C-alpha cells in the first residue's frame, strides 16, 4: 500500500499563499486509488506527482471547507473519464452532498450524478467497498457534519482524523489502526477549539498508539513552528514513531512499517 501526499497545507492562509500545497492525499492498494480531500490544486498536483487522476476509483471528502473540497468536481470529471463513464465512488459529508445551514451542496448534483455510487458519511456508519471497508469518524469542527475516516483493508488500517479538536472518546474510532494521519493545523490554538492542535494530536496518538503517526495540514503557525519539530514532540511524548508529511511525499507503507520492525502483518 502506498500513500502519496498531494499537499500538506491547511487553513485559510496556507491555502491562499500555497506555502504548502492543498491537494489532499492518495491511498493506493492494487487497483484501488483513493483520493482524500482534494483541496485547491488537487488535479494539477496529481499530474505533477505523476499520479493520473483519471485512474481515481474513490473520492472521499471529509467536509465542505475550501481547503478540502474545491477540486472535487475536477477529480470527478477525471475519475469518470471526462464525464463519459458512469463510474467511481464519492463519499462526503452531509453539508457537502446535501447542503446545510441554508447553503447549497458543495458538489453540484450535476457532478454527483456522474458518479456510480454516492454516499453521505455519518459517524459510526460503516461503508463497504470492493476489497475494503470505511468507518466514518465523528469530529468537533465548525462544519458540523465533517467526518474523518478509517480505511480498513484486510492487512492494514489507515485512520484519518480530518479537521477538528480532540474530544474524549475520539480514540474509540481509531482503535487498531496501523497508521494514523492527523490534521495538526497549529502548535496551539488561540480561540475556539474546533481545530486539531499539537497537544490534541499528542492526546490522540497516545490513546491510539498506532504503529506510525503522520501529521499534515499545516497552517502558517505550524510551518513557522516547524512540522518536524511537532512530529518529534509527538514521538517523544507518546513513544510512537511520528513523521511530518511533505508535499509530494510518497510512502510505501510496508517499507515504512518495516523500519519500525513491524513487518509481521504484511
Ligand atoms: Zn475544516
């Protein structure tokens, strides 16, 4: 299984400045190519990373915030062979697919109807696909229907927190994940706790104890503080191997987990 990061930036100012890109990430396993959270630049970044977006099989969008969803229609058009083929899977939050709080859906019905299967993600309501399952996880975020995801493949589980602050019990969704991807947007938070801070990330990693933690979705303050410094602080505090993702980082998970001496499951 391979992970490819098409962007590791998050938040309004990293988005606007593109100090880190905002294309989301891919999970590749055999013929399955999952694109998660295609923010601005996702389509272009996929080509730049030599990852043909027309081979996308599943698109997962955690919520209707700009840095997570705006390239979704472009990826859908690629995934459906330029709209010619009715194929692919789209999973997204309620606001994104149905609209919410007076807003129209973030992805128009025109694009939703191109895809063979469309699912609204709801916390705890597991979704079955060919070769893997996905457990949507609850978040504490401004977009209240935002969900994270646990991608459950037979040999490997990859958890993704999406956006939102830590809350007691969050770890219950991520039990037994091998790899945990966290959106640690900032080293600390000034105001309303709706985003994942470094301290939040430490709490979750400590409670879940994955084999590998990968942090990403860095806001400008996180970039100034230093993503690698954040990762090493998580590792020090929890004893879990932690990496700060970089734009266009490709990671063969069997090799990466092998480095931790954890090869038994692959
Ligand atoms: Zn958000």
